[in-house]
C-alpha cells in the first residue's frame, strides 16, 4: 500500500522522475512527502534530495542482489546517463527489451518503497497512539463542527500557532483533542505529534475519583516527557530546560509538528510555560486544554467549548443506555429525557454519570439527587467539576456567581446583575472577568454595545444546592481529591 497521499501510479512516476533527475532530485518531488524520507532527513540533518537519493540507492543495491540484470540497466540508464541505444548495444539486447526491463526495475523499486513506507506509517501510528490515553468515549456527539474548526486552525501553515480549548470540567475538552489527533493521523498533515497531560485525577462513571500515576505538575518535567517522544537524541545531563528547548528548535524547525498539552491549569508553574510556547511557535502548532481561560495572553486563539445541545445530549444518553443495556432509558421519550436535560444540561460527563446511576435507581430519584446534591457519586461529581474553581473565588466573585441562577436561560445583561448584586460597575466587571476566565460564566456578545452572561444547566443546578454545603463548612462535600 503506498503512502496515503500517493497513489501507486503517482509513486511509480515519482520514482522514475527521481532517477531521471539523478543526482539532483527535484525539491518538490512527491517522494519528499514519504515518512521514511522525512525520518531520514531528521536523523541525518540532510536535505530531502540527499535523503531521496540514498533511499533509492539502497533499494537499487537490494535489487542488484535479487535481479542483477534489472539493476544493471537502471545504473547504466540513470546513474551513468546512457541512452537506450547505447545500453542495448552494450548488453546485446533490443531496445524494446531494455525498455521492458527498465519498467520492471522501476516497478520493483516502487513496490519495495511502498512496503517500507507502509511499515513506517504503521510504526508511527503505533508510537503516537501509545502517547495518547485510552479513549474515554465510544462515540462523541456534537463534535463535527469543532473538529472542522480545529482542522482549519491547526492544519495550516499560518497563525494561530497556539489554540486553547477552554471550558468547564467534564465538557469534553480532552476527548475532543484526542479525537482530533486520531483523525489528523489519517490526513498525514502533521509529521509528528506530542501529547502530555497534567491531569492529576480521573473521575470514573461510578462516582469514584482516582489519582493519575506519574502526573506531570512542573514545566521542566513536561518538556522532559515531550523530548523523549519527539527528539532523536539524548537529553542534556544534568537536565537543562534551556538546552532542551534549543534541541526542539533545531530538530523540529523543518517538520510539521502538533503538541497537545492537556489540563494546562494544573501546572504549578504555568507562567513559565507560556514564554516557551512563544519561542517554539512557529513552526510547532500547540493545542492546549484548560478550565481556565488565558485571554490575557497575546497570541493564543481561545476556543470556548460549549455544552451539548439538547438534541446531542439526548442522543448521547440513548447511546450510552444501549451500550450499558438499560432499555428503559434507551427507549425513553423525548419528553422524559428533556427533564434530564433541564437538570443536567449538556455536560457529557454528568450525562454519562446519570446513565450509570439509572441502572440502580429510577431516573426521577437520580435527578432528585442531583438537585438536592445528595449521594456520594453526585457529590463527587460536583466536587470534581467545581471545587477547584470555587476555591479561587473571593467573596465578591462568589456573590455574583450565586446571583446567576436568577437569570433566564438566555442569560442576563449587565444592568440586571447590577441591580441584583448592588455593585459598582468596576467591581462587577472584575468579578465577571474572573468567572468567565474560570469557565463558570459564559459571556455572549450580541454586538458592539450589547452582551449577556449565561451559565450552564449543571452549574445552575449546582449553585441552587451543593454550594450551600460548601459555604457552611468551606470543605469538599466528600473526602478525596478536589481537583482534576
């Protein structure tokens, strides 16, 4: 099987053209797109033309061991630059026989090149998939527009170089980044992928929370991890962050590379990371995920991931119910499931937790638990999604957030909030800035002079009950980890 971007006929034509141009392979040769050629360049720091010549020469030597008469014709025709008539005369063959054997030789080279490329592609895919976490999903809903937008932003040789997927916990940022990388592997735009996560805890659909083994918390550790994935040479010993960054600049300057940094907000020295990204982009593209917005940082494209629509949320619930053999939920009417959506909203993690709980309890009782913030799985869910952000808020910011459930579903304007909380505009603006940066409140611009503020359905449910427990004792609702 030839390289995904090269058909069999294109590959044969490219091999013939490369021999015709020998030893000066054209810089725009289709062979330059092959992974084995790119890998040779990276390992030897030589040009594409040199890599193409060496790979073809190695294949020609292999052909000589198996079919010496075919290899001899290629050498005479292309390396020695002899015309067909002279080759035919020297080998005592007819010109038609020379042409036939020449075609056979080129076809042999192209076939072996295709086999080596297929092996290289499969090995590359295996390496990339090992860097990713096992998918947390069987099927994603409502991600088509997001994937198309990410492709437009990232599979381009133009800015933006850094894209941030931001959104509240459980909204699907990591799943979307994972799905994009797996699809990008098929398109072969990027030559290299790096993936590193700073996640500290996993939330499981039975409501339990477990720590992540070898969680990355510091910037230096993050670059050590990425260097082991992407660099072909030993790291400086003792480790030097500056020298490692220089290695990245030198090794990846001519390669299309995407690096994903997941759960960015949990890095303890986040401010040290951003200047490094600026130094490496371009040419490297970065896809970041975070619950916190980085809107104060220049050069970062902010992509705010919103909850699922009601249609996609109900489709997710039915799909998960079929997977887990819960026919009562899989076959529930839209009217019954709309009640679920009103309580949970479009948060995929919360929706999947509800499906799991319905196996043991009725939907009505599960929704009541969510509304009353009772039961360990529900309390763990709220703690996992909201506790870390809640702890970052001062009293003014908490007051503004607690006023948000009074708003209509389509949100409120600044005048409404001002009347409710009784704050000066400057104080209110500062509080709203913090809440939007933490993905607790969404800002919707309706034009140059009008905007509204909204909250997710699950956030509304959380604010009406769970947060009251936290205000009483200022501790997590349950024991255990309190941040993702």
